């Protein structure tokens, strides 16, 4: 019996030991699946077998097990950390969209995502919050409702309808129920942190920040509008003088009641001026419209008969404003024209059609088509603002979906502006669905192509079965074997089509999948096709890493590697420093905004976060000195020419308070440009980004918070 036990023990040990090399070999095979060819400069990393996977968003990947739960039959989700490739949240939670963001897009996104360091997962009965380590921040059922987190804060509501704010650690900022929400959701107040509320004790009106500080003295004689672009317009019913405050409560300027403000965007605000002591909103009392800055100064007035329609929000976007004017000559295809003006009031574009979207030096126009005086349909056009030319080939339209026609996709941190970018534009045949076949088959028959910003065809129609919009200089293409790969901006294949599923590249990473023979748990159910067509099979998912992207953002030693030249694209974002709009010469390099170091030093000078900059030519070193006033050397805050530049990595050593630090920096025309968030982190300066208004806010009264 004893011998038998020993034999059984030995056999068990052998079985266990034999499993180790098999597991290692399995992982090796998974990272290098048969038949998959990965070129130099890229690598493949297996993350697991799931039904669906999202793009990399904020360093995390949403994954679905293929199961469905709750009465709605929604899929359940978990998360994988994109850096480690490890699952941190097991798929078991549903997702119901993010309608509170009010961007006409996020409520339709199939997968959940992290905002900052947290993710909120909700169903019809409650919500739960996790951090990036997979730890529970707010347990399920504690609140009836939790919004997404914006700039580290979310709004919550209890089951007895008490409202409040929590931070990323789940801490309640003030006693719940102290204030009553005015119904303005976090998608509106979150970017600026100004929250119009009513006090629960006396029902007086006020506005608070995310810390619960009252920015406005509570009163029954004020009417508070919705915050916009980091500012709040308050109607003083007692004095008849209205005023605007920033997110610190500072009063910036006053204005007469007859000047009606329509909200700030990119540091400017559209207004309508009515006759003194007249009833506003009456056409006979209207004098003119125009735009002001954050000091109340008029930037320009609209030409006579031009209007900014109330449905044309935001009023100012990508550095341009859209107006409508009547056609007095009656020669236009419709009764009105639409125009684009820049911040100086100069007209840069005019059309008889409808302006739909503007970005990256392009404008999408929907042109009504008439036959024999009768409206027939709309033809889509894409104009290059530099040339005024429609660059869409005849018979084609843009291939983007929802609001990503110019390349925007959730999680891609798409930066649009006035300057064209070196990416391709996806187009598809403009044919109407006639109902003769199912819609998917109809769409599969349409030819697709890529053009550049000049309208030149780079990838001819029909070369690929399907194509998708570019992100980070890479486009997705599907061949006629239904396999996906990637091309560059010249149309060259950089990853040949070989995957069954691919996402767009973000932060140098794409998520790619290979179907297996294993059916998903809910194969054939309705949920698999709700929101978008989804296959029935479990998929082996991988992170495809662009190693070149990683090496570009790291400092290189000049002794071993020649500095790589990058393309620096002028940034058109509005920049507010402690609530004041300041024009910087800034550039976007590889998806990040870079500012001239001395510009930043001057901008925060004479604040508690000021810092000095000195240059040591002998040591090839930049010295940054905390809490010391900056000494201007000339050339700071000089307006750029708006043209793209060549940027090379800075080879200088960087010291902060005598200690060498590592920061990503580029040299452009002899000046050092640093990533804004790097400098903000180094000197503990608050920085926020408002994607809706394309505005960067630098707040020296706040501490730096990680994205």
C-alpha cells in the first residue's frame, strides 16, 4: 500500500511538471499564431478568448464573454489592462451607454469605457464603479444612479432622490441632499466644474464647484443659465445687470439685459443685441449679433442679415463659426446661404448647401438636389478650406459613421482643427438602397476608396472589400477573404489583411482578433446583432503594438540614435489660463499637445505655481526652478504662422530644482516644446480638457490630476 502511494505521488508530480512547458508553449503559440505575419516594428500579445473587445481607451480594453444578462438581454463586460495584457475585471456587468455626455454619440457606443481612472457599469437597477486595478470603488446598489467621471468627479443620486458629488475614490464631497440639482447633467457642467444648483434649506439659487464651494451668493433674485466653455452667465433680476463668472467664481464682466449671451465655446461667445429697454426676442427690437471674448470685448459683428441659428450649437467650433444669410437674389438652390467666419470676422467659406461638420481643414456640405424645381435628394460634398474645392469624386460620399466622418472615433482622442492632416479619407459609392436585397448585402456591393485632402485617389475603388477611417496615421482595410489589416497614409500595407476583427490604433496599440470554432454562449440570440453586426464565435484577441510609436515618445540618446523628425501640426484649441484666454503657438505631435516652455512659464508667472527657466549652454541643460518668478527673454507668446513644422526630439538634459528629470520635448525652430501635462505635473498645475469646446484650461489654483 505504501509503495502504491509513492507511485501515485510520483505520477501526480510528473503530471504537474509536464503541464508547465505545455503552458509556456501555448502562450508562445498564442503570441505567434500560425500563418500570422507581423513585420519588424510591430509585436503581438495575446490577452485571452472573448466574444468582443473594444479599442484601447485610456489604457484599458473592454471585453465581452458572449453571455447576456438582465431583462434587456445585454452582453456582459469586463476589462483587460492594455499595458499588462491581464484581465482585471471578469466579464459580468452590463452597459447602457453614456447619454449624460450629450454628444449624440456616446449613448450608441456598444462597449463601456474608462473615464480617467474609473469605469461606471450600470443596469436598470443600479451601478458599480471600479478603478484600473479592478478594485471596487463604489459597490453595486449603494446609489440608484452614478454618472461617468469627468475630471475625477461624478454625480450620484440615492434611492430616496438625494443628489451629490463623489470623487474617484468614492468619497462624498458634501452631504447628499444639501443641494438640489437643476437637472443640468455632468456632460454640461463636468468640463468646467461649475454646477448650477438650488439650496435644499431655503430653495435659493447658487452655483457650486465640485468641492461644494458656493461660487455665487445664494439668492432668490438671480437666474443661472447652463455653464458653457468654462463660464457661467447669471441674470441679476434685481439690478437688471447680468454678469459672467469663471470656474473660480471670479466676476469677469457685466452686460446689459438687452445683450443676450448664448454660451462660450473655444473662448468666445455668440451674442444678440436688442434695443435698450426693449423686449428681447422680438425681431423688431433686434439690432445685430456678434462674438465677444472672455472679457466681454467684441471680437466682431456679423454682417447684416446674418444669423447664428439656435440649433447650430456649438456656436464656435474648430476656430470657425457658422452663419446663415437669406438669398435676396433668389439664385441659390435654396432660400439661404451658409457661411464660415474665423475669429477675426473674415469669411472663409460660403455655400448654398448645409454645412454639417468642420475639421482638419475640411468642411462637409450636404447640397440639396432639385429636378424641375422639385427637391429630389441631398448630395454630400467635402470641401478643402484652403482651395475651396470639393474633393469628393462624383458618385461618392464619406464612409464614416455617425460623427466620425472626418476620422473621429471614441477613444482615438481625435484632434481636429483648421489645418489639413496627413491622413487619408475613406469614401464609398453614393447609391441609394432600393430594397432589392438585404441591407448588408447591398452595402457589401458598394465600392470603397481612400482619397487625400487634395482629392487625389490614393487607394482605388474596389481594391479592398471594406475600409475604415484613419486614426493615428493608420487605416483599416478588409480584403475579399474578409480579413483585416492596416495601411499607412501613402496607401501601403503595413500589416497585411489576416485578422477577422481589428480596432483602430490608439496610443500605439490596436486590438485584433482571430475567430475560433467555439460558439459564443449566446450564439444566435438577438443581442449579438443589436447595435452592430456581430459574429457568433468566440475570438482569440491580441494587442497589436506599434513599437515605432513607443520609441518616438521616449527620449533617444544622441550618441546612438539620430533624432527622428516628427510632423508638428498647429493646435487650434482655445487655451484658458486661470480663466483668461491666451493665444499660444502650440503644436500637436503624435496626438499630444506641445507648448513652448517659455510661453508656459510666462503664462503662469506671478501665480503660486510660477517657475523660472534658465539655459546652461556649457552643459546643454535646461533648468526649471520652482516658486521663482519667470524672467522674460523676449519672443514669448508670439503668434505663429499657422503652418506645420518639423519637430526633432530635444537632446538637452532637463533639471528641476537641481534634480535631473525625464520629460518628452521637441525642438521646433530653435525653441523647446514640452507636453503640457508633463509640465503641469512637474509643477502641480491643474489641467483639464473640454473635447466639446476644444478648450484646454490651465488652473494654477488647483493641483494636477492624472487623466
